[in-house]
């Protein structure tokens, strides 16, 4: 722990500039970031991370940035930065998060003049499924990476989350938010030895190596999470983990139940087989009998975070996702006229 605290490594990438904002949430244009050379005809793609940990895991370091890899492959990633909840998020629930995403999507589509791909990671994937349901005309393709959906498909290790959910939801309601430290404790409870083992591995590393640097950057990211707005926390703990409203097709967004089977958009569902945060069976709910009808399933021998920043992430995860996006949209992008290729700041 002392070696970690004294390590000099810091994230060196500049945050991409914002082009849209609502409350604490903004949309960052990776194509306009320092050191990124985006093609003039690059296709915008809305990238939605989880609310629980910040977006930087998708833009961690040179060579460890999924969104910058997208930018080098003909896309213009617009990544959602949820920020730190403030007064505008006091009454925000999970459905409200989707509706906020819809406003950001509306801005991009109105500027671009055609539907765009949407990609969500972890809880962001859950939200983007609902986004595709309420904005079918604006989403040209949907990629859900390690996205929980059927919360009762595999309850292994989820007992504590379910048992303490009501008490935590009430705490979040009273305080207006669920603190970051409590959220981290819940996830560490899934594997109580995780922290001990990972720091034992770190202690054996060469502290001047890239491996040690990457460990420090990732640990800094894990320790810099944002609290969940109280109503979002209630929806996650009670509505999702407790009642499995998503898996049952009863989660209401925009006045309608979100039912993947009714979403005709071409989709890619990526399921990391070693995921301890989102059980693979939970993510597989999006490709089951009641899942997305036009979905391709991609199983990976990776973990929840490793699929984004691990040593084999670029080859095993980034490459097939990027190839799918390109193949899925080549004809669509060529056939659809662009009214205005610029991205205005709002």
C-alpha cells in the first residue's frame, strides 16, 4: 500500500473537451482531444460508461484507451462524463439517466443528420438498451459490453447486495446519494480477498515497469468514483438487484417498459467470461429468448475491467468490437446523407 501511495505515476492524457452539458453530465468529444487526429468524415458514436466509476477507464493512458482506438479507426467517440451529482441530479432516477442520454443523442443526431451507433459499458450498457428502446430512429447500432440485465440469472456472490439493498436504498434516499466508499465495499464483498491479492501482486512488480504504472493508474481510477444519486441507487438496489425489473421486462423508461425483444436495432452483446462484477449469465439475458432479436453474442476470456485495459484487451475486445461497428455500418453510412458533419457545442 505504501509503494502504491508513493508511486509517481499519474494519468497523462488530457480530458477531451465538452460539446454538450446538462446538469453535472457532459459529452466529451474524443476526436477533438489533444493528440487525436480525427478524420473529417469520422462517424460519431455515443459511448456510455457506468455511473459508478468514472469514464476515464475507457481513456486511461496512451495505448490503454479504447475510445482513442475508436478514433483511429474512423469513428468520433463522444463519451458521456456523468460528473459528480449536484442539485440537478437530486431527483434523477435510472430512467432519468436514460432520458438525459436521449437529450445528448438528440443533439448529436440533429447535428449529424443521421442515426449513430451507441455503445455502453457495464451499467452504461444497461442504460443504452433503454436508450435504443425509446430512440429507435436515432440509434443505428447498439453495442452492450458487460452490461447487466437479468439480475436473477446468477445470484452467486450477489447475496449481500440483495440483503443490504433495502437499508442502503433508504440511506441513499435520506442522504440524497449513496457514497462512493459504500459502493466500493459492496463490490469488494463479491471477492473479499481481491484487494489483498492484487496488492501482493503489485508488491512483487518492478516499480519502474509499465505494469506497475498501469496498476497505479487503474487503482487511482477505482478510488476516484462518484456517489450515486439517491433515486438511481434505489432503482439499482431495489428495482434491478431486488426485483429484477430489467430481466422481467418491467423497467419503465419514458412511459414504456423496456423489452429487448422489441428492439430491432442491430446489436452486439459482449460477455466477459471471467467477470466477477457482472455475472456472465446476467449479461446473457440480452441474447436469450427475450433478448435483442438482431444481436450477435461475443464471449471473451477476460474480466470486467480487463476487457477494457488488460494486456489482451486491444486484441480480444477492442478489435472485434471495432470490426463489428465498421462492418455493421459501412453500407448504412455510405447510403445516408450527412446534413452537417460538424459537431456544435451546446
